[in-house]
C-alpha cells in the first residue's frame, strides 16, 4: 500500500484544504472526494505536507503502527510517521472535551524532546547519533482523533493524509538523567478514575522506544526531512487504547519517572 505518489501538487493542496476545514470545524466525513482521495501512502504523505500550510507551527513528529498487530489492523507494512502541531500539544492536568472527539480513546506513550538537530547528511543517522540529540524524556498521553467517521473504512492513505489520527498530545514533566538501557523494560500503567485499566512496557514500542526514535530519524532522512532542535517526538502507544468519556480522569504512571494526567470534561471547560 506504500507505492509512489500518484496525485499532483494541486490535488494534494485541495485535499489538505478540505481536511483543514474539517479540523477547524470539528466535522467528520466518510471519505475525501474521489478526485482528491489518496491512493498510496505517498499520496497521503504529500497531502500531509500540504496540510502543514494550514495547521500552524509544527511541534515535532509522531510514530504509528510500530507493532505487527497495529500494522495488520490498519493495513500497513511497517511503521508510519506524521506531523505534530503546536495546536495539538497540551500539558499534564489539562481538560479535553471527549464529546468533541471521534475516536474517544487515549494511550500512554514515551516521547522525547530533541535538543540538537539530526541533520540530513550523506548517510542515515546511527542510533548513537540520534540518542545524543535527545534532550529529555517526556512521558505523555496521546488522545488521537480522526476526521473520518470510520477510520479503517477510509483506508491507510487517507489516515496518512489526516496526520495519522493527530488529536492531542498531553505532555508530562521532562525527565533528564534517565537510563537509556532500562527504557525497554520500563513499566507503564494507565488508570481511569483510579482503577488500573491497562499495563504496558517500553519494549512494546518496536522493541525499545529508542529504536522507534531511530527509525523515525532514518525515515525522515530518506524523505529529506530532519528531526530538529526543539521537536517533540512521540513513539506510539505502550499501553492499549482506553475508551474515555466526559467525567473520566485518566492518569499514566511511568513507574519511577512521572505521572501524566488528563481530565475529560464538558464543552466550555476544556483547557
């Protein structure tokens, strides 16, 4: 389903504008019009890049589909990358209106703040180079969302165009001095209203969140993009997605690191 781009820049721009109207209005659709519907993942990437002109300042990148099960679920043949925008970033303790969401789920994730550019050079960056560029570990909760009524029916290229379910990313306090060698075995619990509803571990993210981060740096290198200083990169869920509704209080516990919390509140009360 990857393939090469089949649509021209004009069609990608039109699709991006339509998606932006949906983002801005909170509306959803079954699918994009056939004349601008992406056929390949590269089409979706082209639309995603055209969406950059509408969505405002970039905040970094997100990774999706790092597990075989996740890839099979959406029809992918490997991990995928999407943009994060500043408009999507929240801080721990914030409120999110669940009624405004299509997907109404949340996941615990290991994210990173990049302190130095990982430049696009003659060769893909080595794992050590990527690790050296990390400024801090940032435990997070992702609240994904979609502009499509039925995500799977819309198809993988359209998911890519829509930023791979770009909703909100709730960031905890930055952690420095963490041990890279322990991240793969680091446990994570998710509590909803005080009750543990999901458990995970760092290795659930492509074997190690740092391996996922390295994959992204190389993936962007191949597309002549670079992870830059100040970017936030989130490395996909290390706990199963949990259903949420207004009134729920969700906390992700990253063992001896930090807790991240998000409250689901009614319209008008969201932060």
